[in-house]
C-alpha cells in the first residue's frame, strides 16, 4: 500500500509579486558554516528534505561563509533535479566578507558571481543586504537595470533597525522595492515589527522575516532562562517558530537550517500550528519569563530617523 502523502507547509502570497512562498523558508546561512561545519551530504540532504516537505523558498547571501553558502545551496538545488519554476531563490548584494559596497559596479558584478555560484540563470529576489549601511542613490537604479535584464525578478531590502524600512520606502517611488526582509524583530523575545506591519502593507511590499530563533540566542542563551520549561519537555525552538509563523501578514519566516532533523522539526511545527494551533499556556509562561528582556535587540547599523 502506498504511504500517505507527507504533510506540507502552507504557501503564502508575497505582497504584489505573485510569488507564493512556503511559510517556513530555508535560511541558508548555516550552509556557509556560520553556525558550525556542515558537510555537503548534510546540506544536500537538508535541502532535499525541505523541498519534499513543501519548503520552496531558499535565501542566501554572498556574505554567508564568504560565498560558501551560495555554492553549497546551488549544488543542493541542482541535485533536486526539478524545474527551476518550482523553487524560489533570494540572494543579496552590498554586504561581503570584505565589507560593504553598494556601488552600481559592485552590485552589477555581484549578481553575475552569484548566478555562477548558484548555478542559476536568474534569482527571484535580489535584496540589498543590510541597507542601513548603504546608500540608495546608486544601488536602486542598478537593481532596476538588472530587473530589466531578467537577471532578477524582484527587488528587496533587508535591515536590522526597523526605521530603515520607512526611511527607504518613503523616499522611492511605489513599486520600486517589492520585498522587505526584517530579522530578529518578530519572535517570541522581540515582536517590534508588529507595529510596522500596517505601514508595510500600505506600501504593497511583501514581508519576510528571518531569525525566529534570534540567530541561535533562543536555542542557547535564553534556554537557560527558560530551563524550568525546557525540563518539562517543552521545545522552545518550536514555540518560537510557531509564534513567528502565526501572523499571516508575514509571508515567510526564514529559519537557518543545517540538518534533516531541523527541517523535519520546523516543518512539523508549522503543520502543528496549522492543524492544532499554538500551545498558548506554555507560550504565556515563556513570555512572562522573557518580559524583562522583551524587545531588547542586537546593536547594528545606523538608525534612521
Ligand atoms: P535563526 O534564528 O534561524 O537560528 C538559526 C540557528 O538555529 C542555527 O544554529 C540552527 O542550527 C538552529 N536551528 C534551526 N532549527 C532548529 C530546531 N528545530 N531546533 C534547534 N535549533 C534549530 O537565525 P539565522 O540563521 O540567522 O536566520 C535565518 C535566516 O534568515 C538566515 O539564514 C538568512 O537567510 C535570514 N537572515 C537574513 C538577515 C539579513 O538579511 N540581514 C539577517 C539574519 C537572518
């Protein structure tokens, strides 16, 4: 008898792009050995398992592991042997292992290098990586040229300080930027992005978030604070991911993954949320414990007013 189909993560529309992203996205920074070494077999296995379970969105950057993440992701996607239209790839420009460079020349050169490393003809989304460190003057016209040339389908910006999104979106014509990626601001320990969601929706941009586990903080440091809950067998990573996934204005939550087990766990968390819902009681306990550190964030970038 044939085995029942695997439960898959839901797809959500991304702003006005027409793209439908898996609500759990595959953050490929760990494939650049950012959180520790990952073998090729583990990387390819993780990407394959993610795709099998409905994850169609993969995000990388030339900054992750000095281009290693891209190369490994490219190899892993090729190994899927499925049509290119079945998965969505986002990469970034402007931030590199040797520093920031948002100039038109570097951005234009960077996409060709990225496509070569990713073994692709185009990427779906090219994002200015941490735009708070850049300037729009040269970057946005260069990205528009790349869009016209068919090397990228949509333009995005990423950043840590939330003020950067209003700063940029208030200064460019509507429809120039299609997507924003905010990280560390929509999770169990910091949910400050919530206040900005109505504004972002009014601008028609698709909303992606990253780092639901606060770049590992929740799985390591904060886990000590939450020891009493962990000791009862509760899974903090699952609770944290479900918290981030529960707002459907956010199209996709990017989780950094480097093993088949993490893929299985994160997909299971999304499927459980969609079918059973959140563990509200434990979540309330966690939120009460984290209250003294709630909305404290990493310091990075230049805050725009
Ligand atoms: P994250 O919060 O997703 O944490 C990743 C860590 O959690 C890794 O150590 C991973 O091994 C671990 N993990 C994953 N699933 C787990 C599970 N089920 N149980 C226990 N541990 C688990 O942080 P991140 O990787 O920094 O962010 C995710 C993605 O978001 C990145 O890969 C990137 O694509 C994107 N991002 C973008 C920016 C930017 O554009 N500036 C910044 C941060 C993140």
